[in-house]
């Protein structure tokens, strides 16, 4: 990682865990531990401490440190979990971050775009799950006529899930010809 993108970095989150860890170290190890954190945060380059306890402490914090640095590189302010923070004045709201943010929004929209299934796909899915072709055609026709919107006018996002929730009912189950059918009088017919 080049240090040029870090030249404009003014601050980073110094977590309490860094402080508490440093208190467990003697003066020399603490100094080396804190220096390694500062160096990494402001340059993006890892310089591992040479003293064993400082190295142990640094390795214990490296995960949250990397999340912060990677978040900064991507133009986002991050929580220790690596999730971007929200709100004005954050790194994600400025210059370089907006470009990255717009690209991510475009990718999310592409994922959200619903592509209606073909009738053959719906029929195959119904048959695979043990339901009739007639029910599959009815379901397909119903959603196709409504531009794949549900009864509340919401765009269907996952057609298989919609079929399971709305159309997979006992009345649409395919009848196995090898199974005996029962009449209401209790007489079994073959």
C-alpha cells in the first residue's frame, strides 16, 4: 500500500481496547505497540513490533486496525466490525468515497432487478415440488398479467419464494396415480 492516499488522513478511531491493551505492557513494549498502531493508521504500512509482548498485543488488535485502514482506503469510515458508519461528515460522504458508493449502489440495483421466469421454469419448479402443471400455469398467468407484482402492488423479488408462500397449497398438489384416492363415503377406489 502506498502512503500517498494517507497523506490527507487527519484522524482515526483509537479504540479503548488499544488503550487497555497498552496498560498491560511495560513502558518499552507500550511505546513500540502504540507506535506500530499510529504508523499503520497513517501510512497503511504494517511495521510489526520487535519486542515480543508488543508484537503479541499488536497482533491481538490487527483485525480492527485492518478494518479501519481498509475502510479508509475504500473511502468509508468504519466501525470495528468493518461496517460503514452513516451520517454527514463521514469519509463516505466526501470526494473519493462517493464514487465508490455510487458504484456499490449500482451493483445493488442490478441485484435487485427482477428477471421474470419463463413459463417452463415455473412448471418445472412446481413439478419438482410436487404441484400440478395447471397450478403453475395459473400462477404464471396471474403474475405475468400483473407485471410480476403481488396483490399489494409490490414488485416480486423472488418468484420461487412467492410461489411457495401463495401457490403451494394442498389443493394444487399433484395426485400420484399409484396412491389410492378416497371418496367422502370412505370407500377406497383404485
